[in-house]
C-alpha cells in the first residue's frame, strides 16, 4: 500500500537527517569551547556509537514518524528517547574507559541534538501541512459499508484533520445503521458507480465483510477501469469482539487481539540487554555498600535467614525461586499476604518494605533471566490459583517476564489486595504496560519507583 512504502522512506530519511544533525551537534559542542578529551579516531567511533544508540533508543518511537504525527507527540517521544539514550551511553562510558567524556561536553551535545531534531520535525510538520492546505493532491473518497470499520475510517480522517481528503459519504443497502449518521449515507451499493463517476471520486474504501467476494471483485474492476484507488478495510466485528491489531506477514494480514511489542524479537532483545546492563550496574555499585548493612540489621533484629526464598510463577507460569531480604519473623504462613500492622513483619522489615529495599536481591533474579527490572510483579502461587479464576485477563500478565517494579506499582496499586477491585486494577495496568511497552516507559517507571522509595510507600506494609 502507498502509505506503507511512504512510511519506510520517511524512516530512512529521518535516520539520515538525524545522523547528520548529530554530527553537527558534535562539531558545535567543540566550537563553543568544550573539549571531549578524545583522539580523532575515538571521537569518530564515539559519534558512530552515539548515533547507533540513538537509532536503538528511538526504534519504536521517533522513527515511526509519518505525516499524521503531532508536534506534541514528537516532543514527548523525544524526551523519552533522550532518557533511554542517556542510560545506554552512560552504560557504555561506564564499561569502556576510552569513551568516557566530560559531562559538560555530553550535555552540550544533547542540547544541540534535541534542539535540531525537534526543529527538523517541526519543519517536516509545517511542510506537510502546507501541502495539505495548498490543495496539492486533493482526494475525494467514499466508504462502502456503514459498519464499525467504516465509521473508524471516517473517524481517522476527521480526527487527523486531513484537509486534502474530502469525505463524500457512505454507501450501504442498510439505511438504518445505528453506527453512522443516516444523512451521510448517500445511496445503496447499486449507486456507487454512478456516484463515483459523477463526483470524480479518487478513492473507495471497502468496509464490508470479506465474504462479499463478488462485490469486492466487481468494485475493484470498476475502480481499475476508472483510475480510482481501491482500499479494503474489512469489517471484522463479527469475528473479533475485542480491540485487535493487524500485522503484515509479507502481504498477508494477521489479526492479534492486543498489541504485543515484546513479541517482536528486537524489542525483547533490547529489553533483555537493558536488564543485564542495569542489574550488573546495581550489583557492582550498590550491593557492596548496601547489602552488608541490611544483612547485619536483619541478623540483629530477629533470628533467621537473611534472604527469603519463595517459589513464584514467572513467564508462562513457569515457577522460579524469587529472592528477597527477609522482612518477617520465621513463620509457616508465607503464602498469606502482609497486612497493615502485620505482627509477622519485623522492625527492620517494615523499613525495608516501605523503601522497597527488600526487593534488592531480585536484581540477581534479573541477571539470571527469571525476572526483568520492569514488568508485572510476580504474585504468590496461591494468588495465581485464586485470581486466575476470578479475573478474566489475570493470566495474560504472564505472557511477559515479571519485574522488580511495574506500571501498576508506580500508579499506586501495590501492597495488600483484599479490597474488591484492587487486583483488577493491578491487572489492568499490567496489561496496559504489556500493550504499550517501550524502553522509555521502562525508564519512566524506574525513575518513579526511585521517587517513591525516597518519599515512602503508603501501601507498603
């Protein structure tokens, strides 16, 4: 389809322009007097690494630019990409001494890059809007089928304010459709051809079920004979009741009942790479200082092991041994959730729970691959058995690797879940995270978790 190839071309062009802008940012940073402290060869290598990380950080966001992107959305995506990119560059500088550069130089490069990238996106948007309002390539279109799919097509063009597209009406044999305004239905299926010729229609969108084979063949032939673009957006409402997405395997459309960004191999690999780098950074820098202090406090506070181990259901419900600092006295009720003023919780344990420090050993789980830094929290086995019978989409959260922190937790849904609806909301946020995953979202959740650790969690018992 035309827009598909257009989008690919735009992605390539955006990458080329960004690489050029980044190289300018490096040059400008030197011009204003900041010294990177690198040799010429190291500077060239660092520029290539910086640009590659930019592509990786923005793979699902800023390089999915098309003519419908809004400036506000572009700016929001850019902020997330800068955060992810900063983490990647920081990890590389931490791991490889030849690429360590002064902070003032790096911040200057980021400033110039951000300003020029946003400027290029704004220029692109202004140009596309100018072409729309100038009347260049005006297109009149109709929709065959007053269906949910047909209504969605109309809503798309209306919501994106595409002035070069002029909607001329629906055509359907059913005049009493509850989905669209009856005044927009210009005729029956038999009236389509005459209307298209009389009104010089440029595009036809077919929004009836694919079972209408003869009608599709007839309209397609008519469109070809009259140089009219024929688009098929079939009505799947009788087949799929939920929201669905369409994937293209070559030219074959495949329906999915939800967005699955982590089902894409490169996304899963990127998330795993981030987990390894982040968990190693925590283990190598935080563990040597914090772990001995916490271990000593737990030992002095109450008898028992320092590390508490418990089987938890992970990805695809596979059980794994989850590590935590022990926050309770040794007891036989470990499958019972902690409650407010729970007598099992020790004094040190109460502090560790309030600050999330009891989860620190789980970075070892992350390194082993049992957990991720961010993801749905791994519940107890008893909770899996209980809630999977009560909550329809509870098991969906097990499509991905569980996390030390999650989208539900930073939105206030952590701790005890005995109140009606609390677990439903937690599952809702977990599924929302799965369907909208990006590395920038992971960074955002980590930063919010750190902020919550500083101010303390109200529902952490």
